[in-house]
C-alpha cells in the first residue's frame, strides 16, 4: 500500500526533474511513511511513498525488471501473487524479491495489458516500458485504489494517487468544473468520470490506458465489467455452500501480510461474517476494533462485543461523541474534492483506533451492493411490482396525479410518505432509482443555481449517469440493474473513496474481501430471490452464515454510522450555516442564489424545515472550493 505519482511526456522526451516528482510525493506522505523512491529517465519520472506490508526488506519501488527495461510503481496488493509466481517460474521467470510488485513486471512482459486478467487484488499502477516508449496505467476492477491524471499544455501527463499530488505541480492550472459541482450536489460525491478541478480526470475503475510517445492522450479502455445474469442453478444448499467457499477464499487471500493484521467489527452481518471467517483461518486470536457512541440509540458496541466473544478475538472499542465535527477540516484535506457522506467522521475514528495495533484491517464493505442489502433495494423492487400492475404509461398518469394531490410529509416514517412513493411510481424505474440513490433532489438544485450557472450546465444532470448505467446494464432483472449502478458509480465514488482516504489518512491499509471479483461474479449470478426474498436483503448470505453467527446478529435492523448533522446546524455549527448564506466562498462563485442560501439556513435554524444534509453538503463544498481555489 502506498502513494504513487509521476510525469510522462507525450511529445519530446524532456528531462524530468526528480525534485518535481518528490514534490508530488510530498503531498502523499501519509499514504506511505516507510520510505520514498524516485526514478527518472528521458521523458518519464516515477515515484512512490511506501507503506510496507509485504516483503519488508526488498520490496522497494520504483521496481525494475532485471534488464532495466521495465519500471513500475504500484499502490495496492496482488493477493494471488504467490500462485502467479509459481506459474511464472515454470516458464522461466526469475524473481529477485518476495514482493507482489514483481509479478506485475513479469506479467506485463508475458501478457501485456492482458496481465490484468490474471491479477486478483486492489491496485493502481503505472509501468514504463522502455522498448515500447509507453506508460501503461491501470486501476483495479472495483476502483478500490484511486488514480488521478491530467495533461499539461506542454504535453506532460501528471498522475497520482490523490488529487493533491497533481496540485503540488506548479504548472497545473486550477479552475473549478461546474458540472462536477452539479454531480456533487446530486450524488454527494464527485463520481469516477469527473473531477472538481477542470481538466483533471480519474482513471475509472476497471479501466486501463496506454500513453505512447508522439501520440495524443488516449481514452481509457475498460478491461473488466460485472454482469448480473441471475442464471445460477442449484438448490439453496448447493448455492449456500458455494457462497461460503467463495467468501472463505476471499477472506483467507486477504490475510497475507508481513505486518500486524486485524478487522473492523461493527457487529453487523458483513463485518461479523468477515471476522468469523478470519477466526476460522487464523491460528491466533484476531485483532478487532469497534467504535461506539455515547448515545444508546446510535451505539452498536454490544453487538460487536457479542461477536468478539463468540470468536475470542482481541477486541478493543472506543466510545466517541457523535459531535465530532472538529474533524471537518481533516476530512476536507484528505478528500480534496467535496465529499458529503458524513459517515466519514466515524470511519476516520475507527481507522485511527485500528492503526494503534495493526497496519492492515479487513472491512465488510460490498455485500449490501452485491446482494441487495439496502432498504432502497427493497423499495425499488416493490415499486417495480406496482408499476408492472398498471404498465409504465398508466403508472405515470395515475401515480403522478396521486403524487400531486397527496400532502408532503417528510417528517413521517418512509412507509407513510405516500407522496414520495407516488412520485417515485410515476417515474421510470431508472429515474426513480437515480433519485433514491441521490443526495439533493433536482428541484432543490434548480432553485439554488443562478440562471447563469444553469445555462453553463447546458442540461447536465447528475442523475443521468445512473439512468444510463441502468439502461445499459448487463442484467436480467431490475434489481440487477440497480445493483450494477451501485457497483459502478456509488461504490467507487462514495464507499471506496471514503474507506481509502480515511484509512490512508492514518497510514492504514484497508482490505475488502467481500469485493473479491470471483465472489461478486458468483453473487451476481444468483437469481433475485437468492439476493432479496420476503423483504430480506442478502438472503442467501444470511442463510449461509447461520452456522457462524446468531440470529440476533444476522437479522437485526441495519444501523450503520449515524451523525447528528441536523442538530449541529441548530447548535455548534449554526454560525457555519449563516456564513454559507452570507459571505463564504460558495456565495462568491456566482453559481448560487444568495437569497436561496439564506432561506435554507434560516428555515433550518428556526425549525421550519430540516435542511441538515443539504447544509452539510454546502459546507463541504464551500470548504473544498476555498482549499482548492482560494475562493
């Protein structure tokens, strides 16, 4: 695990100043405190900050092939590197280290870009091939590890693990991209195909690109995709055994480490399943950690403690206050781009706790997206059944009229919010789900934006990418289409960005066994009733884990990390709400109507409406714009 950065000249192979690469690496020091390496040659410079996990003695980077013609910098882990190494040695490959990095060099020489198909892992890497005078950059299937890049006016391409590495280069021109602001307001994050800094891009998950001398900057090429064919055959017992086997292999492969390893344990199904399988595979007690809250209705530590006792883990927990808004500036620094998922606050705290004892921690992320575990999946499936009874056109007319007539009741529990349900049923399935997975509704954004900003956006909508992904999804049912959008947009944009930035902020490597690509492919092949049945998401997984976990863990209501942001903006952050409405960077962009910003702040402060999530989002945007552009 580490931070990588570099420079490649597309045109004339100008000398690359090593100090420039070191300057970029300096912005990524938190990602790799165990060493720094820089290598340059005509027209190329590669660098890495190392967090040593595997082969502590000889795994330094940049790493070169024996003949010096290949050089790679790599962020992540190749979990099947030992098996690959054995295979490679049979066809004559000679290894000089025990590092997983070295299999990338031999894999490129043997297979070229197809080497990616052989790697099981999380990774972002850049490999320079001196014979071909090309730089090959690739990102793992799900986008666990990030990679930003941009082209400067002189034809130099910069890349780095985080945006701040590119910003450290003095020739990068900084200007905000309004379409990315629209994306952030609509989704709560800036998605994989966008960046808040105009001209900067992210290499999308499951894509690679080859930069060649005297060629233009190419478009990324997809090398992996996840389909939802729902065509698995077999009895419940057979499928249950297969699922358990895939989960077991995924967990065990991610327990390879030369440094202390542990797990996050919330007491929910997913993290508890990971800990159960770790305990099964480990000869010693598993290190686990949890954070709890000093408000009983938000605290899950008793459930985590139950699992820890069941598997005799070395368990630690820490109680923190939900009022942890003092971390706001820390979040803004580590995310660079605006990020509105407030669960990043407790995520930072649990990573901080884990890092006191371990360098690697396994998490339970991924099962909800793969197996229909979110409440929105249940509602979406139920709504589609209702649409099917009337047909799409009739649904639009009937439910549209009911939605207009029914009173608004945002304060009520979701089942009683008939207006919202009728409005969702009046829309197409794609549009309804895009709104369900979104953050701030289009109507609210339309009121916030000035007419000039709206014209500049030219019809660009944050929800469009989700609707397009669902329409084009390789899936045979609507649940699969929704899950495909989750895995390709929500997962890399929100969940994995949150885990990567918060773990790397404290130099901790987080691994996600439930995002193993073979496990995901199996889960995506399951018929819908094996994923979601009787209103119960993750049905087969819960069925399979009954031999490991008690029912009060498997079937208790999902909680997740909760932060009381609405109360913050009526209390300690009330001044921030007023600042946003008055003289903050947000108000000075010319994109937002000051009267609307004031209305949002005033209505929330006086209790006439709950705009807590929107105010948090605007605060994150305001602070990010200030940090990035000095607005």
